[in-house]
C-alpha cells in the first residue's frame, strides 16, 4: 500500500513538473516571438483589405491590439 501511494505521488509530481516546464517554454517562445520589429509585424495589404490584420499578426507571432492594450495597463 505504501509503495502504491509513493508511486502515485511520484506520478503526480512528474506530470506537474512536466506541465510547468512546458508552460515556461511556451512563455519563453512567446517573448522571443514578440521581439519582432515593427517592419516584420506590419500586416500585408491583402490581410488589411479583408479585415484580418489582427489575425495575421496573431498567426505570425506579433503583438496584437489586445496584447498592446494589456501591456499598457500593466
């Protein structure tokens, strides 16, 4: 019984640490993506023409209007 409890505890710790490491890696990648220059994050004319400027920025790792509003509030 003690062995089962120890095994379950180790499993929970492993999954907890692995998800923490994954989230940390995602946030580090996001910070790197947001370091793009203004020129790199300028949406193409076709995206603006069809009203998809923010979507284009989101898919290309650029800060969106919502991101900029959140950072200005903090």
